[in-house]
């Protein structure tokens, strides 16, 4: 799924994302990837990427899937990606509504 560049500012505001977190999100719009692959491609530390992914997953804008290693080997690994377009759109619409309600409540208290 491709993420439109125009969405960057909206995602930053709605989900309180840093520029680096948004960079990871947009990286995952083009493909699914493992933590180390993201870290290598973006030139960041693995633990930093894991922290960003944790925030993105808690916001439901990135998903994690467990996969089995190659046939004949034991073990599992995680792959991160952006949910399908329909689910992402629904998440953003819900978050926009929450954000709007919060801002209206804040205006009422002024």
C-alpha cells in the first residue's frame, strides 16, 4: 500500500508522531519488513526502531505478524507492515473524530 505524502502532517498531528516515527511508518507503506531491515535501511539503531514500532502498533497504524523461519529450521520472527487501506482509513477517521472532540472540549473550557 502506498501512503500519500500529504498524509504525513495529518499523521503527525493525530497520532503525535515524531518525524522519525513518521519515517518508519512511510517506509512500511511500501513493504513489510523486519526490525533489523528497517534499522539498516534507515540508518538507525535497532532498539530505536523497536521503540518507534511499539508506538505505531499501539496506535493501530502498524501491524506485526509472526512468521515461521525457512523450512527445516525452527524458530519464528516478526514482520511489520501497514494494515490494508480500508482498515487504515477507518483508524484515521476514528482518530480524527476523537481529536476533533478533544479540541472542541478544550475550546469549551476557555
